[in-house]
C-alpha cells in the first residue's frame, strides 16, 4: 500500500513511520510519540505519550504525570504498571520532553 506506485508522490509528505513494519538498521524505531489527536480527529480526551518496544508512557488531561506501563502481547491485550524509577520509563520520560512541552493538563513536562 504505502510502497505502491500510486503512493510515490505522497510518501515524502507523511510524518513518522509505519508501526506495521519491522525496524531495521536504516530505519531504527527508537521512542515514538503517540497521541489520539490529529488534524481530522480533534482531541476529545487528550492522551499523549511515548512508545518503545513494549513500554508505553502516557498521560491524559486528569494526570499530573506520565504513567508507565508494559504492553502485554496476550489475548485481549493488557498492561502492567511499571515504577516511575524503571530505567525504560525514565528514558521515555526524557525522550518525551523533546515532543511534549506540557502534559495534556497544561502542567510543564519536567
């Protein structure tokens, strides 16, 4: 689809990268910003965060800080809360500062 001939003129205008493809040396994944906000679908409930491998950092409008979880690959999905001091959570929190100046509730992302 994205690699199809018809998409060639539009490919360079797309931001980000496909989450459906495996990462490779030429296109490493690294921490990815995530949100439910788009130009076509305004934020009904702001949810922002970061994702890397199976670790997710997210905050919603009522959160005063990011919540860090492990995304489980089990039937029906699932998430396990991780401590804020977890090294993967700390790394995602640091990475989030370059994407999100504020949390969804307008508190500075520190």
